[in-house]
C-alpha cells in the first residue's frame, strides 16, 4: 500500500547511505526532503503520480479565498466546492472563517429593507419592476444599495430607522469621496436599474402604457371571431359575450391563442359549448382583441347561452 504517514515514509527511507528509487540494496523511495526540492508540498507529489488524496486537510490559498469572496451570494456553495475540489461543508466553514455572509455581501436584501423600514416587499418589488430602484440579483436573494432607497416614498426619510440611516449615510459618503476624487461612482457598480417590460391588468400601477385598443369593444358586448387564431381554429366565426378586456404581456408561448409574445390587448369571451362532453353549457377563452368584432346579430346571446344549459 502507498505510505500514508510521514512515519511510514521515514521508515521506508531510513536506509542512509543508499540512493533512492532503485532496487536491490537501494532505498525503494526518495527521501522526504528530496521530494520537497521538486514540489512545494507532498500532496503535489502524490497528485503528480496520479494519487488523489482529496483536499480535506489542505490549506486554503489566496486565490481560493478570492473566489469565495467574489462568488458568495451569487452562486451556490456546490459550484465552488466542485471547482476547488472541496466539500460544500468545507466551503461553508471557510466562508464563516472569512466573515462572509451571503445576505450582507452585496448590500441590503429586500427582506432586510422590509424588516427595518417596515415597507412591504411587494411595494419594493414594484419599484424594481418600474426601473426606479437599481438592484443586483444573486442566487438566493436580490440586493439593493441603501443609498438608492430615497426613491421609496413609503420610507419616512425625515425620521428614518437608525440602522437604515447609518447604512445610507455610509453609502453616500463613499459616493462623495469618489466624486471629490474625480471618479464616476457609477462605474463598476453592480447595481443596475432594469425595468420590467411586461404588465397586465393585475399590476397596479401599470409598468408600461398600454397601446390603443384595435377594436372599440367593452365588457358586455357581443362579439364575433373574424380572424383565424393559431391553435384555436374552432373559434373562427363563433359569437360570444365579452366578459373582460385587458392589456397583457404574458410571454407564455404555451398559450395557443397568442401568435407572438409581444404585449397586446386580450379579451375573455364566453361561448356556447358545442360539445356534449363539455363540463358545462358554456366555455370561456382568452382571445386577441384584434381578432374580434362587434356582433350585429339581433338575438340575445345570453338567452342563447341559457338555452344550451
């Protein structure tokens, strides 16, 4: 078996006066110090001959500590563990020794702002989606700069919480130092304002302005499908009752009524069921508003739907 301790190695190389590495009267292995003349550590010597001893007891290098500092909060512990050939528990322990906290490394998390400033997270999320509050997205949470929270109108900045005020003043002082030094404080800043490009009737206030409606249809109008709809050819020519008109940017391509993912006006239309296997006398579809026109039929659609009940 391969010698696994220094004592065993010295026992095999204790034949003083003989050259190592040969057979017969020679020592079977080179001495401990002869190996260290060619390798920085004995573990590197084992790696050179193809023996993997693991890195459980190997000391951490400066480049490995830099990797952990730059990756904490942005990637999971399994990735640096795989790259550095260590266990996730060893990575966790090293982060603890270095004082690295994934929830504090890149700024304030939304949960921390909610807890300290008493502002609901969904209100903070609205500022992010409008593009008013810069943020930095990590693997587990979203980070914001306390100095950027001035745009949050729900925070009373005349009497802010002490913890938030201290963090914001510290961030403002760092910006002031860079400005006085002639440096743009925005350069190499991880926080970026990224406005969300989708919305529908559920967002309040809406994130983008809806386009003009292609057809003058309101809820309660009788409509007829005049254009073919990909994925729902059976709707062409049918007359229904519009229940809801809404602006939608749902980018889910699995919806067969949408021909493209761009924002558009949609209508929720109720039709009389045409199949006996249907669960009810009527069925509702969400259809593009551009494919509908007001119906000129004189019959009462509601009565027609009731007749199929």
